[in-house]
C-alpha cells in the first residue's frame, strides 16, 4: 500500500473515535472498499495503548509504597516508574503533580542574576516583555533548538508558517499542538488567528 495513500486515508481519522470518523466521513468505506481488511484490523486495535513513555516531570504521591497501588518498574536513574496511564492515577485517588521545567527555571534565575536584569524585565505583565518584537521575530525563524515546548520539528514548522507576533498566537499554538486538536491548527494558520477560527471550530468542540 503506497505511503501517500495511507497518509490520505489517515487524514480522515484525526477527530473523534474510529467509528465516529466513519460517521463524519460518510462513504469512506465505499471509497476504499479494497482496504476493508485494513479498516477491520484498525477497528480492533483502536483505543489500545500505542506506546509507552515516561513523563518528563510527573510525580505521583501516595500514603504507602506505590507498588501497593499499581505495578512499577525501575527507571534508568533508579527511580520508581509507575506502569499505568496518568489518568488512571487520578481515578485511583492518588495525587499527581507535573513538575516541569525546574532545570530551565534554575538557568533563567542564574541568567537574570548574572545579567543584572530585574524580575520585572522578564515578567509577562510587563508590556515591553510581552510585546518584545525581536523575540517574536526569532521565534518566526524557528531557531529554537533546546527551547522548551518549541524545539521539536513539528513546532518549528508551525512557527515558520505562523510567524507569531503576539502572545495570543503563541499560546494558541502551544495549547493546540496535541494529537486530538491538530486539525484546528490548519484553520488558525489560514486565518492567522482571526475570530473566524474560533467561530468555525466552536461547534465542533461542543460536539465532543
């Protein structure tokens, strides 16, 4: 099966569940009737775990050993790593914290101290900081290696196409760069963050 054709078929399954995708795209099975076996196999594995990964800063807190609540394994740094989905942790009743960017924050603090800047100079409530033209121009060039949240190839591609000029655009891209909401980014790129993007997608969000 040609890769390009697989990509074309996959485009129909970005929103909703596997069965909902067929309801939204009526006639899909008839159009690709020669690939019914593929749809049958895909339907059987839909919703299953696709891979295993470890959260960069997820911390689970329990009254006793974590192994009393769920299976665990030893991580590469000898830490305990839980073997269940993060949503299951909350359903069990345990406390989960996302401790992200601590190392980055330490670097920022050290940089501020070494450069003689004040905390107000990098405060989001500071209009000059929030509307730093040079910072947005740099983001628009996608020269963001090692920059938290925008260092992946996908994010770099979005920055090159969007050319963000204010915080609202950047916030929307960071929030929507998720598997379930990627289709929304196409509208945002086409309308360049106009109200039209919100008007079009609000009914779709409400549907789910």
